[in-house]
């Protein structure tokens, strides 16, 4: 287990509030897109949906892929254009429970995997390092695509999932048709995260500093459900989710590797836990912060309680077709679950 993170003052869950806006525009809010996606967008508008309409994916599937046995949900026609939806911490596939049927009804082949350390995804070998560095998680999704015989897909996610979409787009652009990334460009490196932050900015990363200690690791394990529910409230202060919604996701934290994976993710980011040498070349490439060249839409919720940079801070990291969308109406960090129509529309539009 290891933990750390602090990306830059912005690149991760940071609990400093933002503003508030309105959930009707939430479904299609767009701001400041200086490239060329805006004109092509909205080729296929999807119907509105009330968040929380769906509560189940039906039966889940399991497949060996790379180092993992991956648990995943699937929707839509198998011969449709592929979309892979990626969750973050502390969330799981249920962030996309309303997004998946919207995309499936539009003809997409939708795959929603549990990341390593969550749900029914497990390591095939007890000897595998419980590693959560960004390149390793990216390779997990490439391995899943190989196992499912998906050559190219649109990758869409938030939190760890957005970071993974960014990573895949710069390391394997030939496998990414396009990406949707909540909070923009989230690639970082341990060396790049060594600049001390001023007190207010640093306070947003309190949980990462907590995870850097053994008592933090023990506390997370002991109070797992309470801890992650607290994070949900901080990251989405205006989202009135109920206990049933949280509990559906909380079950995925009972994965035997969950604590170790979360600890390693955040400790590695701060340089407090080592990575594996086999990923060094990939991490060296990522440390250069390469630009994303595939079509991209980045998104932000107007009430995201996790600290985040203004879109202008990462605009030059996207050189292809591009849009930025501000989702209004009190939408927080978990955009696909809080504003599923807006998220699904972004996936369709980036593919237009």
C-alpha cells in the first residue's frame, strides 16, 4: 500500500469549493472552446434523463486481461463504435449507470470496467506489485481492449479515469479515437509534484498527506465507508445522493487490494512510494507532459468541491479538435452520475 498525490496545485481531487450554477444547462453547458469541435458537435442529441433513473447494469462480466481479471459492465451493440468509461477514487462503475444506456441507445458499444483495486477486478497473481502509477493503470485498459478485441475506442472518464484517458491519448493515440476528460489534463510526475503549496491550496490535499502515514493507511482501512462518503460530500457539496446510491458503490471498496492500491496511487504521486522499473520509460515520456493530439472534450462541474485549475491553465495541452464544457446547476466532481446527459452528450459530440 502506498499513497500520495498532490499533482500540481490542481491536477487531482482538491476540496476547495468553486461556484454554483443550474442543472438544466448542466446537460449541454459549453464554454470557451477555441478549436474546431464546437461546429461539428450535437450531430445526435440524446434524450434527457433524471440522474438516478437507473440503479443496475444487470449481470456483470469478467475477463482476463494483462495482469488482471477485470470485472466490467457492458451495454449496446457489440458491433457499435466502442466507448470505454473509466471511474476514479472513491467511485466505481455506478458513476456511469445512467450514461451507459444513453450511449447504448445511440448505438455505442459501451464497456465500463472496475479499475484495479475495485469491485470484482483482481490480480491474477499474488506476486504482482499492487501498483497504481498512472502508466500501469493505462496499460490495464490497453490490455482490456486487446482482450475484448477492441482496436480503437473513445475513452471517457473523471478523476483517475480522466487521468487514464489523458495517459492513453498521449502514449497510445492509435488506440484512442477521442477522449472526454473531466478537469482537463491530469498527467503528472512525482518530480513535478515536489513544489510546496501555500497553506490554503495545500489544505485541499489533506487526505493525501493523511495517506502518506501509516496511521492514515490504518484509518482509511478502518473507516473505509465513512471516509469515502465524506469525500463524496466534499467533492460534490450540492449533490443530494441517498444512502442506497452510495452503498451501491461502497461495495466495490471491499476489494482485497483496494487499500493498497489507493495508498500506492497517492504516495507514488508525491514520491513517497517507488514505481516499478518496467514502467520507467513510459513514466519518463509522461513526465515531459506531452500534448493530447486526439479530439478531446474537457468538462468541469460548477460546484466541483475538488480543487481544479481553470480551463485556460491546460488549454495548450490539447492540440487537436477541442471543446471545454462547464456543466452548471450545482454539479460537482462526479459529473457522469450527477449530470449523465451532459456527459453522454460529450461522448457523442467528441466522436462526431
